[in-house]
């Protein structure tokens, strides 16, 4: 039988995983990139210049997704 305590612990662990990106890691000088990283949309499109942080932004988003769904297999899909 599953106890209420174990359910609450699991809920806390999942909530902590959802907020794993520390906002201190995000640079306040780049608000558009931060919005891109923190956007909760399932599908995204980015139209920007070279060296605009696309790869790093996608890495942060991918990390958040992996932490949000720890028991799932996730793989990035890119079209260049």
C-alpha cells in the first residue's frame, strides 16, 4: 500500500525537478534568450542571427524536459 507520506515526497521531488534551472544561471542582460529558455511551449521555432545562443538555449530547455520527465526517453529533433 502506498502511504500519504510517499505520495507527498514524490510530489515534492517532481516539483523540485520542474524548477531545476536556477534563475541566477540566466543572464539578465539577455531577456529574449531567457524567455526562449523558460517558455513552456511544446513546439518552438527560433529565427535569429548567428551566435545568438540557440544551441545553449536548446540545451537548457532539453535539460528542463529531461528533469520534468525523469523516466521517459527524450531526444532532441533539429532541422537546420
